C-alpha cells in the first residue's frame, strides 16, 4: 500500500465539477441499491448514515490513492442469490478475489490483450 499522503490541493479547482458529479452518481447508486434491498428484505435505511459512511470511507481512501467506491448491483444480487446474509459472505468473496489476483493472475499474463 502507498503511504498516506495529502492529495494535491492545487488540482482542486480543476476537478471540483468532476468530484461533485462522481459524488452524486455514487450516492444515488448506493441509496437506490440500499432501498431496493431494504424493501426486499424488510429493513430500514437511514440516508444520512449511508451518506456519512460513504463520505468518510471515500475521504479516508483518498489519502491512500484509492478510487471512490459505491454499491455493486451485480455482486449484491449474486450474494443474495447464493444465500449470503452477513458481511462474512463479502469477506469470503474478497479473499477469493485476492487469491485469483495473486496466484492465478500470473497464469493469465501471457494472454493477448
């Protein structure tokens, strides 16, 4: 992982519109996904809590040069379809993806682009 570093403030005026658009699209996707699953599984969603969690997560990630995150419709639907009900299902899929990237990735390297 890269060491934590303050993002360049000089770029802020150039990327302000992009930041706003990414924030609005990301939050809209996350909230719509949360509301779909809340209706499907009968639970409540707090929009303020979702906004704070996503904002703090993305703000923290910015110090490590991370890409902004949002909800994933396909991954969420697959986990629901196979019966995943806790965060352990996400953890297992993350470790499976890590395994594929670290150990099986070199075998995919010679494939043509």
